[in-house]
C-alpha cells in the first residue's frame, strides 16, 4: 500500500479502516517523517471480537527525533509506515518467504532519523487463524525459513552496530525483538518429539548466538528455558521438550 512518498505493508488476511485513511494520507502528504506510527485493531477470526492497540504517552502529529522518541514503543508491522526512499535508497529487500515481517520492521531502523505518531486506527489485524505462519504447525513446517530470517537479522544487527552511531533506544529495541525471535526458534525446536537430532539443533542455536552476537545471546539466555538448559548442560532438554509439548497440546 503506497501513498506517494510512503509505503505500508498489508497482509492478505488483513485490511485497513477506510474511514481514517483521508486524515492519514493528508498527514503523509504534508509531513516528512521517516517512519509514521498509527494504532491498530486485533480482530479475532473466530469470535469477531476487536481489541484496539494504541501507542501510549507519545506526542501525536509532530515530527520527532527517532532515537529520543522510540523508547518503550512496541513497533509492529501493523503500526508502521515507512518513507519509500528509506527502503529504495538502502536496497532493503526481504527474504522470499514467511517471517519477513520482522525484517520489514527492523532493516530500515539504521536509516531512520524522524518519527511521528498519529492518533488514528488504520490496520485491522486478523488473529486466531490456524493457517497463519505464526501457528506452531506452520512454524514446524517452515523451521528452516524461520532460522534463515533469524540468522540474517542477528548478523545485520552486528553489522549496523559497527557501521552506524545508533541511539541506545534503537539498539536495545533491535536486541529485544531479535532475541524474542531466537526464543521463538527455541520453542519451535522444543515442539518436536525430543530426540538426539533435535537436541543437537538446540545446542547449535546456543552456539550460534554466543559466537555471532554477545548482545543477542545475553538477552536470549535470560529466558527460563534457556537458563534451565544452560544450567543442566542440556540434560534437561528431553524433560523440557515433553513439558512444552504437553502444555501446548502438541501431539504430532
């Protein structure tokens, strides 16, 4: 979805709230922020229940410094609009597959100088779809794709950290978001029937993080499962995997 100099991603399962589009597009036409944040709504596909998600405690309708004004914000594909030139001029290209929403979110971060927050609900995000790529059966099926995106983001973070003088808030958010994806990858591995090969995959994940990004490893290692695995030298792997599968109703 493009509005002149801006670009916004809309997933095929979702839609936009058209009654707010006029005000939204007018702001985009008349301002020059590199990233624009709007509110969005979660729509339960099974019940139809709607839950509005707002960015709180931020100045609205003003163009602000990105680093200084990005703390404590949950950036999502559903609430970001980027200046098109940020994507074009820096050759930002997503991988061909699932889980690229995090790429879309984070790859432009090193090049953003100005941000604006609007008090407008734009994106309608449909949830509770069993076919969504975030469902565990889909993650199991596409584990290689998830790993590919995760590793790209880890290496990207380390690269831009060295190349650019990024604000602490920006670096902290990138670490937070990528480490969450690393924890999710651990969950995917643990969701399979435990065996020697899956245990090796868990150990390789820890090794990769530790070798390639100290920041990411330290954030990842704080999660409870990672702590238990580390403390036991991975001897608790089988027990934790069986517990995780039972807790999440996984039978395959």
